[in-house]
C-alpha cells in the first residue's frame, strides 16, 4: 500500500481509530468494515473511520460503495485532502482518467505534501498525452524527494489540520537529526496555527540565518513579528521582500498592518485605499482593516460604512458585524439582524465567524431590551470561542504566588534606587473593561502627556526573562539574580523600544496594557520613578463586561464565568500585595468614583502624576486622538452613568458569577494591611 494512502497519516489518537489503522496496514479489510461501522455508529461523520472504510471498500472491489462513503466524508470534512486522494484512486480503478485527475488535483491543491497524489498525476497526465502537466507533476515529486520523508509526512499532517501528530513527528525528527530548514519552518508554522508566536519567531530567525533568500519563511517571519507587536522589525523584513516584489498584494497588506500598529493610521488608510482601487468589493478583510483605522482616528461614519461594505463583500463575515456592534453606539437595522441570523443558521458558516456573529447578535438584542435571548447568545459565543483558547488559570495563579514570594518588602528595600531614573511612563493597569481607557483619555488631554496604546514592551521583556520555560518557573524568580545594572538596562530598553509609539514630543506617555498588573515588581525595579495607576471597577460589572466582550487577541480568561471570576480574585490578591510592599507607588482609581466625581478624580490623577490642573482634562471627550480599545467611541462622549449598572439587566443569569466571585464582591475596595496605601497617597515614592 503506498505510504500516502495509509490512514495512519492522520492525527487522531483514539484507541478505536488506532486499531482501525492497524487493520488497514495489515490489509485485514473485512475486519475494517466491521470495526469502521462500529465507530461510525457511535460517532457519525468520524473522519478517519470514513477514510479507512472507503479504503477497505476499494480494496474489496466495492468501488461504488467506496465513492459513496467518500461523498459522506466530504459532507462532513470538505477540506480533508486525503478523501480526494482516495477518490482519485477509486476513479483509477474504474479507469476514469479525467475524474481521477480532477480528484488528485483537488487533493494537492489542499495539501501539496502528498507524494502519492503527485505521482499518480504524473502517470495519468502521461497516459492522456499532457506532457507539460506530467512534467510539472514530476517536478513536484522530485521536490518532495529532496525533503526527508518524515518532514513530508509531518507537512501533510499539518496541511490537514492534524497539528498534534505533525508536531510530534517533526519535533522528534529534529531532536534526532538536528537543524533542517524545512523542518524548523514547519514547526514554526504549527506554532503560528496555534497562535503561539514566541517559538516561531526564534525558529524562523534561525531558518533565515541558514537560508537568507527563503522568501516564504521571511514573509512568515514578518507576520509573526506583527503578531508580537514588533512592528518596526516587521517593517524591515517587509522592506527586503517588497524591493523584489513591490506590487505583491499580501506584502502590501502586511505593510499597512505595520503602519497601523505603529499608530500611522493615515498611512495605513492610504495603503488600504490603494489595495482597493479598481476593485472595491474584492477584499472583505481590507475593508475591515480600513474600518479599524478609521475608528481609531475617530471617523465613526467612515468606519461604519467600511464595516458595512466588508459585510456586503461576504455575507457571513462575523468580524464585520461584531466590529459594528463593538462600536457600542451602533444600532443594527432589522435587515442586518436578519442577515446575522441567516448566517448563524447556515451550516457552512465557519466557527470563527459563528462566534463573532453570536456576540454581535447578543449586543443587538441587549440594545433592544431582549435580555434573555441576548444572554443566551453571549453564552453561546463564549462557548464557541473558549475551545480556541489555551488559558490555564493555574499558571496565572502559580505565577501570582511566586510574585508574592519573591517580591517582598525586604526584596525591594535592598534594591532601592535601582533601574533607569527616567519618569516618562505612566502605567495604567487592571482588568480590561475597568475604565482604563477613560483614565487614559483624561490624562492624554493634558498638554504634557501623550496617549499611545496597550504597549507590548513589558511583556516582551518578561518573555526574554522567562526564556523557554513555559511553566513560568524561571520568572519571576530570576529577578532575584539580576543586578542593578541589569535593571537599568531593562529600563533603558523599555524606553528605547517604546519610542516608536511616541510622536508628539510630550515629556510623559501612557502605557495602558492592563495585564501589566502582573509585572509591577519588574516595572518598579527597572523604572522606579514611573507612575502606576490601578484602574478598578466593581467586580460584577467588570467581570460581566468582559464576558460580553470578544477581544481581537489575548485576554483568554474572559470566555468562561469561572475563569473570569478566578482571574479577578487573583488580580485583587496580587494588587493587595503590591500596595503592601510598594507603599505610595500605586494610585488606585475606582471607576464608579470617576463617574460620580469627575473633577475631584481628575485633580487626584493629575496630582499623582505631578501635573498642573488643565481644564481640558475635564472635557476629555473633545480631545482628538487615536483610541484603539473597545471603549473608543464611549470616551468621545461626555461622562454619564449609563454603563455603571448596565449589568443589572442580566441579574437573573449572574448567580454563578456571584458565587464564583465570593468575598471579592465585598473586598474589592479594601486597601493593604495597616498602612497608607497607594490609593491614599498623592505622589510616588522615589
């Protein structure tokens, strides 16, 4: 049996499937029919069982039955390359060359790493006299023969979505045989498919050291750098690629993403418009990206039209509908709601589009006061999204315990005065949806403060400190091993690398990455004169607001009531520790207090930051600047109490959240133990 025909090249590890594959390898085909039927009775549509069944039927000369089995397989798994390869073999047995060629072509278009399909195509093309096509197929066979068979097999698994099996195979081969450009690139691609980018960055950099002219790897490297928010580095890689291919559409899209990531939104819009010229309905994703840039710039009407155009380009484009809902001020028409419901009802709608549509519909129903159905769709959207996430609360909780253990009061006292002396940054930390964008907008309205965005730079430093230890054991313990000069260098690095996001020349700037609350010990050691503001919100309101929010990336704790509650409790525990061991370094700002007493809160914020009062900070909604978060439209309106008790509409369904939060419902306003905490001081300790 040819290797690529072997269903063992599939990644399912269930015992029944493993046994079924073994029977196929041993050519015990009657037993395959019995065992396959048993699996399918328990799990109709099981991919590998159907493939094994079709192979057995073909070998038993029951080709029409095999083709019917493959039709069933296609209904369930239309992008599975091996079903088309097996269909091609069936047509070969039936001596139907055109149909066989079409099937094998479909297979290799879905998965280029199928040497069996390429070999069959070469022979079929020669048989029908198409020598040119036969030569092209032979060239593909020759190319695959230059790559180790294990890497080819792992690539085939990857192309069919069997990531675990592909990673096991290629990682094992690399450990045994050492570096290999194609194997390292494949391992990087597997990481990218899992939305894990640190290892792919290192792997692709190593690939390019060995093969500088490998354009596909360089483009993937640029994409990874963009995902890691290393936009300047990505722009350099793209520059190398664009010199030889200035009209490459994919590269121009990445160039625009770099511009947007660096806050150059006008430049991004120019690039997007150029991409759309001549064929304005060609690319839904470009319209979506253009709308994002328009929204950030405060051009709401233009953004709305671009989002609508994106939805017109692709009727089930969930992200376009969710982006409209995520404006928070947009109201869907009856026709748009019907379109959303229609896309959700369609069996062909992808999971990613489906959960975007659920969140959009939930927000629309909430705006119409239909809270029961709204909650049901929020719940469904979260349930669809959560399996994509790799969030493990025990890792965050273990890291929190380590932070508390390592970063004691004595630890900081013995390192007083370490780090870079500059006082440029103002860190706003906390949970998402806690009112941090409002605080940022108030401060960025001051003549001496520049608002940037949620900067990735602290996390990038943490990644370096952590190394490749994904169990988090090395960090924060490594902080105890670093010397004064090390922290000074880290502080200088942070200031140097954030300079790309600063353009106004103002002396102070804001880093609004909420997750930085987990790294305040590091921040204090490398930037002891930076201001730190803890944006806090009532737990039910904050947690449910996160449950209602579909984030573009990150914040993976938000797609489960239990995870959200555990994360909030961990946040309270760690912030209580920071207040205790770093007295005076942190100003706590309660969102409800800002709404109730805007001027008093503004004066308190400015006093903490060492800034004179300026009236425009009270008129923050009139400040023209880019805002990248979900609250972008809300902070362009005068302050109001509308959002404070919005969660109460969903009160009947929030008992599980109340129970999971427990005593956090009462202690979220507590301060540290028996001392004057950061929420009571007005100036940071130097």
